[in-house]
C-alpha cells in the first residue's frame, strides 16, 4: 500500500483530480453534468445507515459530531495555545476562559461536522434507495 500524501493525480482523461493515496487512490467522480463529486473514503452500507437512522438524528450528532469531531478539535484548539504560552513563559488565560472556549468550540464544530456527516449519509441513503 502506498503511504504518500499526494493530493493530486492525473486522471485517465489527462485532467488533474484530487486523490488520497492513503485510501488507495480515491479519485473524484464526475456527475452526468460533468461536475466533480468529492471522493468518499468509505463505502456506503445501507443496512448500517438504516440502524443509525433508527437510533435518531440527535444521538448521531452527540456521538459522531460532538464526541468524535468536536471534543478532539476543542481540546487541540484550546490546549495548543495554552501549552505554547507555557513554553514561552507568557501569561496564560484563566481556567474559566479556557473552559468556555473549549465548550463553545466543541459545540459549534461538533454540531457542524455531525450535521455534515448526517446529511452525507442521508444523501447516499436516498441515492441508493432509487
């Protein structure tokens, strides 16, 4: 398996199309109108998505959005500058401002990414249903 991170590869038609070699060279597909569709590093499983849908939108946002995306993002964006300030012996922000920033970033980014994943899953579900 290739592990390079080349983000562009020359397609069969000679044009450049984005690819991620870590995922086996996924390339953008074209729609019937010729527009590029973004690559998906996962194969859609209709049965699994049916189970996810049965559990509900709110639970999906909590587990996939807030916990999977928002939490790590909030910690990195909040604690990164904190440790940078510690290393430079600069004044650090108060714990309350850090907690507030962590909560706000986790909620905003987590909800946005969870909603995005939900909509992509719903789109793929309805495309495969037809």
